[in-house]
């Protein structure tokens, strides 16, 4: 299929460059009715053809071709050995090479030796006989010396020739006779070997004639396919797959004879560059379900050019030639393209214009089917307007009923009006600039166009009196229809302008939407950066707290090593020191709520306990409840009205809702479990819970050791131990808290 071959060649040329195809015309020498190669020059052309076949075959094999190129590759015979055979015998210009045969090489070497011996002998004769007039020359294929006729007897030899005046004799000295004979024999032998080499090469081509002709045909097909690809590149055309579209859709379609980009190519091929000015492209998209469109409008408005552009696009797509259209174009499948363009008049066949049109119309109706593309120019012309309009309307009805793809042109407004009632049909108009009084060449779907015959006649110089009388003779119905079409055209132009304004507004809104999205992305990025910095600062604070805790624990160990056993207040002081954060860290941490400042009265959520804020360290707050200092999360504190808890005996703390006495740590990391346990103990102490139970499981023992370490250093814990086995054994630790 031409389309698939062109598509594969597009990829191949883009990746590997174009293929060489020069010299394919040499295949004519092998045609069955041709005399065949007659000399070395003809054989050299055939060798160039073989070389081209070998090169293309190698390029296709290396390029990894698709199915179509693979089929071409399979049809090309391997001719590398045959090419080597030919190149061993003939050179690029058809000359027979010394390598053609050992006998030829020997004969040529002997010929050169004899020629050198002759030249040396002639020089000896010239040196010994002053009568020789000049250097040696050749007469009758034999070397000789020119001698004055009067001194012929001075040099013994044979007379080979005499000058036209008789004054000079060309003499072959006897010393050269045998040498000339040997030279002639060697020359004859070399010539015979050359002729034999030429005959062998010609016979080899004759034996491979059919094979080479088939390969040349395959290369000709590739050459045509590559020409289509290169044309598409030069024209900026799009390759359309036949049948890929469900309707006719042409975007920015151009006629090849009007496209200014092809002016250099037209000048090279046709000898005439043609149009070089910018051309208005064709925009045509038939709505789904519509297969027939009637173009109307002013003369010279571009109706016929639009019709021809559609037909050329269909034929080019079918032939695998890139179509002069933009991306997004598509065409349905056509089984045939039927055209009626121009005048069918034929004086030899006694055919009038109208008769010729009706005969081809009859042929159309005998063949047309739903896959036929019908292009009909000037429907209903050439006869009485009323009869022509009736015939045109009936023909359009029939084509619409058959579901033929149809693009037609007409000037009869009654035909356009009738088409409004034909299902699957659509009117279209070629644009006209009212202000400038000239066509715009743009196609508009949905309404018929005005012929504007009087306006064109006026612009062409027809006298005003004739035009005024013509306007008087127009029927009122025609004038009404013309005025209606004028108003319709104005409304359509206004709709187009509004659509353009809406499109501009939509584009502006799109730009603003993009800017807003970019701003949101920028803010999200900034937010992520802030959150990342906060997380880094939080991690730094945690590391510092762990370091201080480790230092405090080390201090306790050293005290125990010295035999010192600090009491609970001392342990609470060490705990406060471990949790303290330096001022710089506090500045970097997030500022606490305004109510959480030193000296503020707060209530700890989950208890009825109130206390005074001692210190704020990041997200943790030290609260003084009676004579105890506890650390709780800042989120667990809320402002409390009234005075804070005073000295012992002045304030009674009662829990509104007693927190649970059991904490499960299974499944948590060591750090998560530590934070959970410390908060649990603080809340239990504030709530007055005397006995707590911590479930940490057996596992590797890491959580158990951490629990024992926290319980051992918490100021409210008086004792802790594992319960009996039936209450959990070593997977649970129970602790007693100091009563308030």
C-alpha cells in the first residue's frame, strides 16, 4: 500500500538519510525489445545499476525496515559477487581493466615494451641521420620519421606515406620494421582480450536480465516513495492515511499550484513558478452525518479552487503522497473520485456543453456508491436556469440518498434553498469583503452565498445605466432572498467576531489560570521548604535533648559510682536539666501560644489539676503543681481562670476524668514508646493514680529495658516490678506512684 510504504520511508529517511537512485534508467538496456549493451559505456551504466542495487540493499538491511521495506528488501537479489566480477573487468568509464584477464595484462605489458623499444630506435635513427625532420609519428598504425623527399635515400627504409605537397616522406626505417610488427601483434592480442572481456560481461548481464529488471522495478518503486517523502518535507505536508477519518476534515489545505512555498519547485519542474503571494488555505470540516456540501458565492471567489483542493487531497492521500494540509486533517476511504470540471463541449462529437455534462452525469449515476467522492462544478449551468436548477436539485437529492461524498458548486440560489431540506446536506459560502468589494477566499459552512453578479459587473466597468436597468428587472423574490442572504452573512460575520473575542478571553483566562497554578506551586514549594526547616529544627532539638539526657544520666551514674544516692528531688532536678533547651534553640523553635508563658496558670487536659507554667521548651511545658514539677506537651495545656495551685494544704486537686491506669507500648519504636510513657506517667501523677501498668511485651527486651530506665528516673515512681506470670510476667511492668 503506498501509504504504508511512504510512512516507513519517512522514518527511514529521518533516521538514515535519503537513498541513492541515480542511474536506474540503465535498466532500459536490458529490456526484451532492446538491442542490449553494445560497448563499454553501456556496460558501465549497467554496472552502476548493479552497484545501486547493492547499496540500497545494504542500507535497507542495516536500517531495520518495516513490513513494506522488508518486502522490497526480499525482492532485491544479492549481487555483491556479481558486482565484484564486473568491477574486476571494467572501470567507471567502461574501460577494460588489466585485471580482466592475465592474457590481457601480458599483452598490454608487451605492447608497452615494444612501444618503448620503438621510441628508443627512432631516437637512434634521428641521432645518426641529420636528415630527419622531427620526432616520430604514426602512419598506418606504424611508427615512422618524417624525411625530406630529396633525402629519402639517406635513410634505408619503407615509405609509408607522403605529405600533400610531396615535400615530406614518412619513412619507416628498416630498424623499426620488426619492432612495429611486434607492436601490432601485441596490440591485436590486447584488443582481442578486451573484446573477449566485454563479451563475457555482456553475456553475464544477459543471463541476469530478468533478475536485474525486477530489482530495477523495485528500486523505481522505492524512488517514487522517497520522492513522495522529499516532496512532503519540501512542502511541509502531512501524510494522511486513507480511511482514517470518519468525515472530510482539511485543516489549512493548500492547492499545490497556489502554495507559495512550492514556487521554486514549480519553477524547476514546470518552468513557471506561478503564484508567489500568500494564499488563503482551505478550512473544511463536514459535521458527522453530513456527506454533501454545496458551495455558492461570487464568481472568482475560490469555489472551484476549493473543489479541486479537496479532490487533489483525496487523490494524493490514496497515492501515499503527503497532502498540503496541517496536522489534524483526515479523510474517509474513497473507492473512486468522480470529477466534472470545466467544459464538456466537443465539436468533433457534436456535443454541446450541456449535452456533454448530462452524459457524464448519467455515467456518474450508473457507478456512484457510498464510497465515491463526487466533485461537480457549476451544477445546472448550460441550459435554462429554471430547468437547470430543477436538474441540479434532483441530482443532489439522489447523491445524498446514495450517501455519496459530494462537493459541488452552483450559482442558482433556488438550488441552495432546496438543499436546506435535504438530509445529510449542507450549504457553504465563499466569503466576500463588503468593505473592500472583493472575495476573501474563505469557506463558511451553514449558509449559501450570494453570487454578486451585479457587483462584479460594476467592478468590471459595465455602464451604470445597464446595471440600473438590470436591478429594475430583478424579481422581488430574488431581491428578498438576496437581502436575506446579506443579513445572514452579516450575522455570520458578527458571530465569527464574537467567537474570536471569546477565544481571546479564553486564552487570557488560560494564561491567568496558568499563572495562578504557577503561584500555587511556588507557594507549595515555599510551604514545603518551611515545613522541612521546621522538621530539621525539631530533629535538632530532639537530638540536643537526648544528648542532655545522656549527660544527666552519666552524671547520675558517676554519682552512684562515688557512693552518692540522690533523692527524688535531686532526680527531678536532673530530669529538668535534661529536658532544658538552650536559649538559641528556644528562639529557633516555634513560639508557644501567648498563654503559655512563665507564671501563667494552666490546666492540663484530662485532669482537673491546675498549675503554674515554669518554663516553655519548644513543644514541652514545665508545670508546677503543688510541690511537683511535671513536663507535659504544650498542646495538653489550656489557660485556666483563677489562682494557681498554692502550697500544700491550700488546694485540693481532683480528677474530673481519671486517665487509664494501663499503657500499651507494643508495636512502637523506642523513641515513640519513651515519649508515650513519660506523658502517661505525668498524667497519672497529676490525676493521683497510685498504681499503673505498662505492657511492653517480651520481644528483644529493648522496650522492657527502656521502661525500667524511665521508671527508675521518674520522680513520682516509688517502686516497680514484673507481676506474676498469670498477669503478664516479664511482658508487663507494674509501678507504684507517690501519693499526692
